[in-house]
C-alpha cells in the first residue's frame, strides 16, 4: 500500500506497467493487510491513466486472491500456477466481472499433487466460468488451460493428465465463437475436454 501511495504522487512519471508476483510462501509469513486497498489503486490510476497490471500467482488460495483483487486494478494479464491449491470458479467469475475492460491474457497452469483439492470448473453446465470470462472480457487474446497430475511411488515419479480444469466440449466451442475476432491463442489440453455421456462415439 505504501509503494502504491508513493507511485501515485503527481511528481512521479506516469507508470505504464506493474508486474506483481504473489506466492503462497510469502503470504504465510506476511499479512495481506499491507496490500493496496481499492482507494490506493484509484489514486495510482488517476496519475497513471495508461497503467496495466500483470499478476502471477503461485499456489495462492482463492480466499486470498479475493482479498487481493481490488476492483480498481487495471488488470491486463493474470497467470495462475498451482501445485497444491486451485483457482475456484468464484475467482474466475470475479476476474471476468471486474476486469472486462482490460483483461487480455488468462492462464491456468496446474501440476496437481492432491487430486481432492481441485474443483472441476465444468461442474455447472449452465454457467461455466470460462465461458462467462470469454463473454465479458471481449479483449481477451490469450486463454490457456494446462494441467498435469503426478504422483510418486517407490521413488518413481509418474505423470499423467488430470481433468480438474476440464471444459465441456460445447463450452469450448462457445468460447471460440465468443472470442472469434480477437482470440490469438487458445490452449486447452485434449484430456481436459469433457463430453456428455453418449457423445464420445460421435466426437
């Protein structure tokens, strides 16, 4: 918050890009109480009208992300990289609602250790959060969902694909249609595409 106040001073040259790294280890040892509040972001963007923010989050719990993601952040890119925790549908929904004017890159990278900790974003077949993201964030040019599952047995590491960020096949088509004109990169692992029972033979 103090850094944001200093950068918001009108004597400073306007800031164009701010990259933030949020790591679960840091959060364990430092309170989030010193994170910029929404009024800090408002003051910063008043002086830096072209400011765009890039956030990279490593294993950050969804509850912590909901505290960090203030409405006035001009968030352009967000990259989640997870080994233990997972991004919830609520976080994806919040991002799509708050940053629809700025967001261009959305990346989910997963190397799953504990399968039980990860929700399936396709649970709600009517309102897939990734479809809502594509519908609201019309400037989105890159959407990537990569996940892998690995476990160890007798000193040997096994590796396979997981389905925790699975996307229903028809929702993936909807995302492509919604972002038809602006999407430059769409990356979804094949094993993450889910089908209704009975569709597999046709697909």
